[in-house]
């Protein structure tokens, strides 16, 4: 019997969601996407917690799409664009739209879509063993919607970001022309 691809642990004030395919470095399958979609919907409907922690079981956070699943029975490659539209883009949009903070705890490798999913979270905690790899061109693919520039924190205006920084780390004040 295969273990559940997504584990959910309820803790006081938050939930821990664990990508649970350590043997395959938590590479995503359609089944994982379906489970994660359901778990995120349940979390959104539950008002008893204030945050979500997303992590991976074993020695990796997530290595993106399980490419073995992208080969049909005849051995022909299946176009990955369908998975982007059906699973990854909606997942990234959901992570960004949740009404509570989402923290990615990255242990080990976060590659391809896995790296982009981590970057779509509000906060990324990276272990010393963490590495972020974008290797789409090496496999003849292209990045998903969570590519650089769509991280949730990227839209915070500088004034708001500065107001939340410790005083010793405030960004230098910009000078206006003519000053």
C-alpha cells in the first residue's frame, strides 16, 4: 500500500502540509496535485488557524514534475503545457491568494516547479542543505507562473516594506532631483 502523497498535521494555530514522496524527492504527480488542492481548500475553510507551513519529506523539498508520469504507455512524451494549465498555475495562484501566511520550509533541493512553488509562498525558510534550481531549458521546457517576479512579497511598496524593517536595516532614503 502506497503512503498518502500529502500529509497534514494540525498544530495549535497552524497546519503543516508535507509533500510525501521522499523516494522520488517529492516530485509532483497528478494525484499529489489533487490531494494538495483538496487540503488547501479545507485549510482555507477552517478558521481555527493562522498560518500554513509547506515542506517536503526526506532529503528534498520538491523536484517539480515527476517526468516519468509524462510518458504515455507507448513511450511517447506527453506535452507538459497541459500540466501547467491544469495544475501548476492554479496551485501558484491559490498559494498567493490564501488569506493567511504560507511558509515554505525548504529542506534539500527545490528544483524547477518545486522551486517556484516555494517562491510563491510568503516566507521561505531554507535549511543549510537547501538549493534552488531552475533547469527548465535543460529539459526543453519553460518556467511556470511562479517564476521570478511573482513572489508574494514582490508587490510590497518600498515605503510599506521600510516601515516593517528594523531601524538598523532601513533602506537608504532616496534623494529627489534638486536636493
